[in-house]
C-alpha cells in the first residue's frame, strides 16, 4: 500500500505496506519542511567543482515509532523548483551527519579537527527532471534538499580532439579514393554509379566542414550558414542512400525477370531532382519554421552527473568508440564498392598496365648517354 504525503510544494511517495510487513503490521511516516533551514544548511556544504545554489526548501522524512527503518524499495520525492533553471545539473542530496574520514576532514576544514557534516548524494539520485520540478529517489530517509550545480560541461580532452581530427583525415582520404574511382571508372555499362558518387560527395563535404567548424563559432552569420549547409549535406546523404537502394532494387527486379539491363535505372535528371531537391525543401522549411535552430547555442548540462571515476572512464571509452566507428564510413564505402568490386579491380589492373607500358615506352625512346657517345661525330653534330 503506497502513501502520498505533500506539504508546501513538496510531496513524498512511500510504500507503507512494505514497511508494515517488516514492523509487525504497522508503520508510520512523517514528512515536514524546515522553513529557513536552507540558509543554515546551505549549498556551501556540498562539495563540487561547479558553482552551486539551493533549489528547494530543506525537508525531512522520518519513520516515527518504527523499529525496522530499512526501505524495501526507494522513496520518491517530487520537488518543485524555486525558479526556472537556465542550465545546470539538478542534484538530489541528503544531510550526512556522520563524521567523515580524516583525509576528507582535513581537506574540508583546512586542517582543523572535529566532526564535519555535509550534503551527500549517496543513496539519492534524480529519477526525472524538467524545468518545473525534479523527482528524487532515495534508498533511505533523512533530511533532503535539491541543489543546482551550474557550470560548463568539461572540455574535450586533447587526445579526443586529436583522435577525431586524425579519423576525419583518414575518412576524407577514403572518400577521395572512392570519388576518384567513381569518376574515372566506367567498368560496367549496366550499373549507374551516380547515387554512390553523390553519396560520397555529400558525406565527404560534411566531414570536411566539421573539420573546421570551430573556426566559425565567433561569427554568428558564418555559424548559421555552416549549420544550414551541414544540415543540407546530411539530409542529402540520406536521400542519396535511398536512391542507391532504389537503383539496386530496380537492378535486381530486372535480373529476376530476365530483362535486358540498361545502364540507367532512373534518369539522371530525376536523380538530381530528388537527391538535391528533397534536402533543399526540408532545410528551407526548417529554416522558415525555426530559424533560431541554426547556429551556436548555449550548451545545456544534462540533469545527471557522472560523479565517479568509473563513470568518467566509461564516458571517454564511449566517445573514443563513437569517433572510431564514425570514421569508417568512407573506408567501408571504398572497400565494398571499389576494392571488392571485380570490375573495379579489372580497371585498376588496366591503369597499372597502361602506366607501366608508358614508362617502358618513355625509357625505350630516350637514348642513353653511352649510345650517344658511340655515334660518329658527324651524326652527333647533325643532331
């Protein structure tokens, strides 16, 4: 049986039936706010690298005349914000009145002795949060409050930035190889490579712009144009992927019907109209409906905080994995559509043979110095 208690913009939901089952069939709960206590137990007692402020009244939840106070399931507190947050991390905290270890005491007290009390996040977490209220879940009862941490998100490490740039360069290299191959190879008159070519062009251009995106953040107009152009290129990439799939579908359908396969599945003018017309319409409508969406915006700090070293390591590993996998687009396109294509392999062999033949012809036509010296003086003079 659940109980819902509320007071002064705060509410508590607790499973009293579970508590009663562990306390001889009876249990009681009290939920009160402590007016003005936020000035005494202020946000300064919360240890954080960010700027903090109290975002709620201080309130207490207790179980009077209850022997077994261990909660079988978390209790939920719904806390309405004192003001609308602009950006930051809402943090559910409880007043820890236990003495902490000597190392933390020396750091917090500046070397002075005695017990040190503070706001702690142990056993409390944010279950939901929006601009109006936050739901805190806690595995124990105590004195609670909501603290807002205000600060910029941690900057990207130098290693991640270097890794991203190196992966972008590798990605652009394979995009360039694929584009060069599609432009110069006419190996199969039955297949139209228009969709593949423009897919690589749009993906490569978008990644090239991202390589220098930080140079346009200070100029509002340039940043807006860059954002709109990136939106167009990304949407165009998806459209050309769809057209490539449609081309392959038409090819397979002709094969299944034993029809004569022609070079073009769809006319090129129609491919260009769809491939660039659809993205233009989407970006144009987006710009008209929400023009402020293009350009630099203030970064919003998420409503959850990674407080442990394990969490930070996991976050960095996820970012490294995303950067590496995202950099394989150009590589996969080149391998699948070029290196693993028998017609392309044959064209590569032809190019190599032609190049080697030209080198041999040049070397054969060019007389050596010893041959020139062996000729009579009259012939050398005539030359």
